[in-house]
C-alpha cells in the first residue's frame, strides 16, 4: 500500500460534522455586521511581502519569524498572516477614500502564521474581522467594540472579558518608551531572550511577556510606576476618556489593562482584546484597535481607521454542541426510478431529500431514514399505483397517506 499523506502540522480539516458551526458563525457575522452598515470585502490570500513588512511592521514576530514567503518570477509573495494590511491596500488602490465616510468593511477567511502549534494556535487559522475608515472620533472606537460584542452575543458567547488600553500617539508613546527602557535597563540581563531582543526596537512588547521571571521584574514598584503612569498627551487622554464614557453609556463592561500592547506595530491610541476563561493560554478570541497612520504609511491619503479580528477556530471551540440538522425527508422505496423522480420533484421545491441508491431492503432503508431524516417518505408498489405516498413522522411514528403532489405540505407542517 502507498504511504498515507497527512495534513500539515498546524493545519486542520474542517469536517462535515463541524461545518454547520462554521456556517452559523459566518451567517451571524453577515447579519450583525450588516446591521451596522458594514459591507463584505474579499481580498487575495497572497499579497506582496512588502505590504506586511511595511504594514504589520519589521519589529513584529509576525514579520520576523512567522510569514510564509516565497519567490515567484522574481517577486516576493507572502500568504497573508492577517488581513488589516490587505484591506488597507485595497481601500487605497480602489480609491475608497472618495466614498462617504465611514467606509466599513468586513471579511472572513484563512490566515497563515508559522507559529508553534498548540491548543488554540494553528499555522493556518481563520479570522472574521471588521475595518472602519474615516472617523477619528472615539465614537467609532465605541461602535467597533459594541459590534464585536453584539456579534459574540449573537453566537451565544456572553461570558467574555473586554480589555482596553490606549497606546497613545507616536509622540506621547515615544516618551513612554524611553521612560520604560530607562527603568528596565538595569534588569536587562535577567530578562528572557525575547524581551532582550525586543528591548531596543519594540520595548512595549515587553509588557505582555508571559515568562514568570520577566513578569516578576516588571512588577517591581519603580517599573510599575512607569507602566501605570498617565503618559498620554491631552488629545489622546481626551479620546480615551470619551471612549470609556461611551462604553459606560452603552453598558459595555470592560476592564483597563495597562499591559495590553498587541503584537502588531500599526496601532495608535485605542487597543482592545476580548478574552475567554475557557480557552487555556491562547485565550484571546478578538483583538483590535485604532491605526490612524497605516493608510498614509501605505501610500494613501491620511485616513483614521479602527478594526478588529477574531479567531474563528477559537470562537467555534467555545460554541455549545449542537445537534446536526436532519434531512427533511428520506425516500424509502424499491423502485429506484420512481424514488429518483420524486426526490427531484421535492428538491426542486426546496426540500433536502436523500434516497437509497442501492435498493436495500425496506426495513434497512427505514432504519437509515430514522437516523438521517425528519420524515420517511414511503413509496411502495401500492403508493406508486395510486400516485400517493405514505409519510412517516420519525419523531413520533405517526403515518399518513397523502397525494404525491401534496407531499411538501405535510413535510412543511
Ligand atoms: P491578532 O491579535 O493578531 O490581530 O489576531 C486576531 C485574533 O486572531 C486573535 O485574537 C486570535 O483569536 C486569532 N489568532 C491569531 N493568531 C492565531 C493562530 N495562530 N491560531 C488561531 N487563532 C489565531 C490581527 O490579526 C489584527 N489584524 C486585528 C485588527 C484588525 N486590528 C485592527 N483591525
């Protein structure tokens, strides 16, 4: 026998028994995002490597270690590790700044990151996300967080924690970074390798390091004093205060987390995550924030923007088990031609119908019907002669005789 080829590490098949949950999540995304006036966009899975280098940032783990990049005809191409950069590219390329603001776009689809696979972390995973362009006011931040929460509630996830923080603008953040480096520098040699290598280029990322010895160092009073300091400039502080007021008015429960810095370079001001206690260490179902400089950094007109993305595998792992939906009818007959014809009639009327294609015994067919369908539609010799069917309700065993043309009425009852 030939060798079996297995699925690649960090990737997964989505099997028929799970796919209904995916449809459920996707349908709710369409419903909830449409209720906020958001339109769907589908961008390519492959993009120029530059897009992510410039968009996501050279100092991030994603760009440094995790991208699937390859050469084709002397071009460097990357499988998208996230979709904010792609949507921004499309916004610019298609002149969407000429549309009335805000331009609100949502997407769903696979993303690729060469990470160490573990529960809740894959190399090919799926995101559903929203990006909103053209509003600098904190009302947009509030609407985006509310939208994320409405969507999560629509799929039955209401036991989640919303965390927010403000990273300020490049100006006020620069001072904060310097202050942070100054208090951490004396402990540099005691920090983990990642923290040491991030110290110069991306010191904010030190704040979300999970290594206990680093966390212990960062809990020292002189370091905490800087981390918890109010470093925001007047405009950034006002933006953050106003966002919190909106969230309070909207009854969105949140906590402030000064250690929330996010792993992508494009954020300005508001960042947020939504976490679950039931996911283990990879507990973020949603991450997002404002990125007011990205559109201009990628060559577009200066345009404020904010958005979020959610990991679909993580959402789906939190959904309650659902009974998989049944066929409307299973035709039980030993006349394959008649069964095929009736199935065709009913399918064209919108019902989901299966038949036995192998002419098994009646009893076997009935057994299968009771597993798969809501109704058994029995088409025996007598029924065929009289142009009738017997319809058996498989939930209670009740059976009726009906005209063949009336079949749909009984099943839809
Ligand atoms: P992110 O935090 O990198 O943000 O990813 C968002 C969500 O995608 C995470 O909270 C998590 O649920 C899921 N996720 C990320 N990596 C993996 C993985 N390896 N396996 C499974 N799930 C994963 C972004 O991607 C930004 N583009 C979000 C955004 C949109 N910010 C503004 N607009």
